[in-house]
């Protein structure tokens, strides 16, 4: 394994992981192949893109009905201006710049500008509460917070007295409704650093090392406190270059930014991959994931489109196509240089999915125990996911280790394949959750597909178009969840019963058959506390809370004969 030959911009490091903001790691490099690529910092990659694509459109955003474009050279100069302003406001080395808002050119400029200035870019989810914002900002010791509008600003004003490292707040959209020291509108902010010299900024850029942190992504916190995931320059640049090369991407690619930028997927695709290949990124409007995505796709006509599983499911629902839910568990093959192995496989080849490569994160900020729980001594990440390879080398995710249902008879049952089988049989079902820990048999909680409030993201009583269509095909006139549940709609309930029987016929053993089921009156949601945010949409809690356990005990179940 190579260490640090002359000419490579690396800091001395002997360990594969670190929990310090200013720490460095030994890169997982090999003598030949994709992992032998010379490491570069994000700004070095940006400068290279400017040299090759300077006059090409880097970004496009629609404002007042017209598309406004920014070239790569303009983009780079705006990032330098933002970096100087961050320095003027007192951004310290390796301290956070929190960004709270929907995707926009300003989001990108704040992110890259923060890295240029020697800080750490930290995205914050737009629906985060004031308390959640406070946790992230305090944890990364943010010196500056960049917010989208007045509503997001109000969250910060509620908790600013609990942020000892905070020096300034910048609002990048809308008119400032409050005037006070250290609060700036975007145009004001971009002018603050005009007296910071180019030489000072260039010195900071030159001092950056590819094996040190440039950005942080926070986990959802569904299983404890959110963890700050440290990502190095090399994590970002190597993945962007490898992805681009593997798929043969070129500078004429048109891309769409719509996924949350506080997630690594959104950042890597929108900011770094587009920059690496010289593509043009178009920004969707804030309602993209709430119904307007199809319209923007028609208008922009991207040549590349990145979607998480839930997005593809939504597209499937709109298109009324027939697609196997099991195929959504086909993860494809690893990128060149990214290794994947199955740890301790059983007789069916199912075991824990582990990964190794230059894509692997540096560690969790200030959480040594949590870091070593995930990273073994050889640098392999133990994902906690169960999976297997097929004969062609494609990876399938079959569940989570901690999700295993252990019945009172001692049977270990992976719930995800059974849940997916039910959802495949019943396109009216939104969520299926297997219940069976320390019970004599398996039961299942079902929720119906319903509309979601675009602001609160809370599930509504109205069935989706697809669910109504399903009901109509069977001869039911139900249009609301309450209609189905309150009347125990005999047509719908009979269809579910028959579907359960079909699923049970394919069960590997009697212990894996669903014997009882019920439909809940409301779908799972983040607001309701049943789900947690993740890059792919939502994750169901497998461990039921005390109140949920009581509710499960009181449910009147419907039998499903073996």
C-alpha cells in the first residue's frame, strides 16, 4: 500500500480512521488499478474543471420564469468571493459552516466557499426543528450558519444563544425582515470579503490536504444521537472521478438537483460529480418531491437522473407500471476500486455486507466507540445490512442484522423479504411491518397508500390515485383510508387475505408464514414518530416503543390461514 510519495498532497497519517475534525487518515490505496489514482483536494479538482470547462454553463436556476445560467469560471469566482467573506466573518480552520435550505446556486457556493476557506461544509435538513439545528451546529462548532429564508432564520434565532461558536448568520433568499449585527443578506455577504487578499485565500487552499476532512454529513439519529460523518477531500474527488469514468460521462451531461443536499448522495452527485465531468446542473423548485418533479423533468430533459428507491417507486406509481419490489433490493455491482464482501455467510450465502475502498468515510466526529463499532482493524465498514451475491455478482440486500425477528420458538426470521413480498402482491400497501419478536407466530401491520401534506409531510386520509385504482379494479368504491378500515371493506380485506395466502405458500417454513394481520388507520411518518430520515427516504423502526407494544397487544387481528 502506498503512503505519501513526493508530489501527493497528503498529511502524515498511519490510521485508517479518525474522529477529529482536523485529523488525517491513511488512504486505502493500492499499487495499480482504480485505487492507485493520485489523490487531489476538492478545490484542485474544481480548478481543473475551470481550466477545461471555464465558459461552459455549470448551473442553471429558474427565477421569475426565466433560466439564469452560471459558467464554471463565474461559479469559481463566486466561491472565492464567498470564501473571502467567510474569512472576514471569522471562520476558523476546521470549524463548520452550516447550510439550511433547499437546493440552489447559493447552497453550492456556500458549500464550496466554506471548504475553500478552510472550514467544513455541513448541510442541515430543511425540516429540522430548532433543537435539531442546534445539535448539529453545536456539534460541528459552526462559526457561520447560512439559511434559505425567514422561516429557517427564525429557527436559528431561537437557539443562537446556545451556540457559543456562532459568529454570523447569512440568509440567501428573500428580504431580511430583521436587521441586527452579524446578520446578512446574500448580496451583502458576498461583498464582505473584498479586502481579503487573493494571496491569503490561495495560501489556505494550497495548505489543504486530500486525506483530511472537507465536509460533514449527519446521520438521522433514529438509533441515538446524530453522528457527524467525516468525509475527506479524497472521499469526494475519488468517488466523483471513478463514477464519471465508469459510466463514461461527458461534459455535455444535463443533470437535475432535487434531492436533499444534507445527504451524501445529493452532494456527491449534484456538486462534485457535475463539477468533475463539466456537466450542467439544473435546480428543481422546492416542491419537486411533493409533486412537481415530473414537470421539471419534462422541461429540463436531463441526460442523467439520480433517484433513491422511493423516487423510483413514486415514478412507478404515477406511470402505473408493473415492477417487482424485489428488484428494488438489486443494488448492482460495486464501482471499480470499491470492494464488497459478505461477512460470515450462512448456508444460503446471506451475511453482513461489508465495504472497503477510498469511498469509505473517515470516522464519526468525536465518537471513537461508534467509529470502531463500524470500522474493523483492516478498514472494512460493517454496514449492519444483510445481503448476498447472485451467480453474476450482483448484490442483493435482504434485511438488517438488528431487524431479525426472533420468535418464542427461537426461529431467526429476516422480515424484509416477507414485507416486500406482501407489497409486491398488494399495490395498495404503503408499509408492511412484520411483528413476531418472542411471539408464537408472525403478524403484520399494514398501512395504505395515501396522500401526504406537502408542508408537514403528515399522511392524510385520502387514498392515492394508484390505491383508488386498485380498489376500483376489485369493485370497491373506497377513496379514503378511514372508509376501508372503519367498514372493514369486505372486498379489500378479502383481497389482502388472498394475497397473504399466496405469500405464505412461498414461505420457507411454517415459522415464516404470516398468521394474522391488520390495517392501521394512519400511515407511518416522520411526524408520527414511526419513521426516521435517511438518504433514501424513510426507515421503519424495527424496535417498537413501549406505547407501540401496548397498541400491538390491543389490536384486533385478522387471521390469515396457513
